[in-house]
C-alpha cells in the first residue's frame, strides 16, 4: 500500500538569530575543505554566509551518514550550544568560495543572557529540524528506498532549486554517493533508481545539474507499490 505523501512545508522562523548575534570574522573555505571532523573537533556554532556546507554523522564503523546540506543564513554545529565538541560529525564545504561565520558556545550563551530572543530563535530552528528528522526516521521505518529517494529529491529541489516555466525544478548536481548517504543505501542502488526515474520522465540529470518534475514524482506516490 502506498502511504500518503508528506507535505513539504517550508519552515517559518518568527525570530531571526542574525538580528541578535554580533558579526564575526568570515572564514573562507575551498570546495571539499573540512571545517571540523572527529579529528578536528570544534566547539563553535557556524552560519553559512555564502555557498553550501554538507554535514555528516560518523557511525562507529566509520560510515558517513549525510545529516543535511546547509545554505546561506543557515546554522549548523548546533551541539556547541550544549558544550559538545562535534566529535561524531564532519562538516565539509560543498561549493567553491564557501564562507562561514562562527561563534563559540560560550559566546552565544553570553549573548542570550543579554538578548533572550536569540535563545527563542535558536530553539525554533532546533524544533524545525527535529520535525524534519522525525519525518526521516518515519521514512526509514515505513518507506521503500525508491520512495525515500523521491522524497529526498523533492526536498532538496524545494530548498535549492529554481522553478522553470514548464514546472520543472532545476538545482545543483547531486552525486549518487551523496544521495546514498542521505537515503541510507548503497551508491549502486541509487544509480539504479535514478536511471529508472530518468526513464520514467521524473527527472534529468548530469554533472552540471539535476532537473526534476515534482508533479510526476508526486503522482507516482498515489500509485500502490
């Protein structure tokens, strides 16, 4: 039986943390540069100024699970807010000329004491992410790999894509390895499904871009599997 499609609702943040945080020096990063990792721990929270950053969770056996991709004005490295050192995460610049700002957990705590609305803003971000992670966990438990992949493509297109005149959405290229790390399967299985999606007219992809047809993908969810 096909499950009802999850509604992809853009998060609404009433409070903007940037309205309360002081500016800091901007760190410039090259593509694939590691910002922090288990070998290079960080006690700071980061914000993307330009470009994109991908954050991985490192499993005990060393396998990398893609937590999410963060874009301009989005925060990552949240564990610094509870004094953790990001010892099980790795953050990597996804694009050339990626730039970030960073604040230590103690610096953020000091600002919150003087500007409590910052705490509310960060709490709202955390709550939104918890909702999204809950959806992902539900998908791991109840969805096929094919359906998880299609939901992933829809989500990334809504976050990073640009709607075209024909209703398709054009976005950055996504490697099959990266998709497999997000969906929770092997690169070979992702390649199989992406080839099938292209044959069915759900998307087009190359090394330069991915173009998806969300209406076609969502219509497929209504068909029993």
